[in-house]
């Protein structure tokens, strides 16, 4: 991953890891010709705190949605309890962060 790189939803988690600790954000851009959602790594603009919070919540919700297929695999017996434990732990951490950012409300 690199600055200005365009990628699809399947690589969102990878891009998210890349931007940690950097002054970069992930921005959704126009869909491609096939109608797939696309995202781009860009430099973080100076935004009001409220906008930063809303942006972070949106990022976390995309990360959560991107893990849904693992939950389905677990329900279908294609993912073991041990494999799914880390997914549950990470998703709960993201939900906790969303709740904190939203002022303690439930997701």
C-alpha cells in the first residue's frame, strides 16, 4: 500500500493497517466501471474534531462490515472456534471504539 493508491473493499483492512500512525486517511471514491466500490489512501486534511470523529466511525463500520463473511463462515462451520475468537475480539474492540466515539450509545 502507498499514498494515493486506489483499492477495492477487499483490501480495506490491509490499507487500514498501512495508514496507522501516519497522517493518511482512506477515502471512498467513484465506483469503477464494473460498479465496485473503490477507496483511495490520501493525506489527512485539517478537519474539525466532529468531522474526524464521524470519519473514524465510518472507517470502523467499514472494517466491521468487511468481517461479516468470516462470521458467515463460522456459522456454516467453515471456521473453527479458535479462528473465530480473534475475529470476535477485534470486532468487539471496533464496536467499543464506535460506542466511545458516539458518546457511549449502543451500536
